[in-house]
C-alpha cells in the first residue's frame, strides 16, 4: 500500500502498530517514536495539501532536513513500499 491521500492515515497507523508489535525497543525508543509522530504528521499535512506523488513529495520534503527526519521518512517509505 503506497502512501496516498486516501490511505495515508491508515498507513501511518499501521506503521506505528507494527513498530509496537515487532519493533526493536533499542531502536524505536519512546523519544524516537515522538520524533516519528511529529515528522509523519507534518508529512501527512503536506501530502493532503499537495497534488504531487506522495513518495516523491516525502523524499523532497526531507532532502535538506536533519538526519533524524530523513531516517524517519526513509524508514516509513521502506515500510510503505514493502507492505504492498
């Protein structure tokens, strides 16, 4: 399921559910999850307001972002493209 305006909220919810169920607690710390929530909420707003492809918009959005934001978006993109 690729991110789109229609399925993005469900995909983000599934991403966090899978992290909770299967994620490595040493990687997905509570602090890291707060960053994930913030970054993905910003991305969700951008996608809902844009006419661009969701994945290209996500990649463009973090092109000049701090490393942690890039990491979150890259992880989410990988999750989204692998959950097809």
